[in-house]
C-alpha cells in the first residue's frame, strides 16, 4: 500500500510538472 501511495504522489507531481513527464517519455524512448 505504501508503494502505491508513493506512485500516486509521483503521478500528481508529474501532472504538475509537464516537463517531468516529457523527460520520462524520453527515457522510455532511449
């Protein structure tokens, strides 16, 4: 449950910072 909460928090942070989401997509591309 703790891991899920951390993921939710990270997702919320990513939604706030679009640049972070783009960085993740770039990492996935590499």
